[in-house]
């Protein structure tokens, strides 16, 4: 899956960019971002999960996602 496709997915869901932040189970996890310098209130943490050709937006209402971060 190309980052370009993942960014398009994020834009379709109201975000402006993405950042790869690590792994969760078998998924590569991206953080959807806003880059316009404005404050945005989105509620619960939101992640983009990518595995093979599957992309899905996950809203973590129970704060269950523990990212295995390789970028920190």
C-alpha cells in the first residue's frame, strides 16, 4: 500500500496528512493529521490501520490501542 493511497483515505475522512507511528497487531498504524495550523477537536483518538490492501479508520473509544512505536 502506498502512502499516497493512505493520505487520500485520510483526506476523504476530513484530515490533511498522515504520519506512520508504528505497529498494532498485524497492522501498520498511521496518525491522521491536520496541517493548517488551526485547532481541531476530533474527540477520541483516531488511527488509520493498514494491512496489505486494507485501510480502515479506527476510533479508539476505549483507549485500547497500544502502539509499538518505531519512530520514537
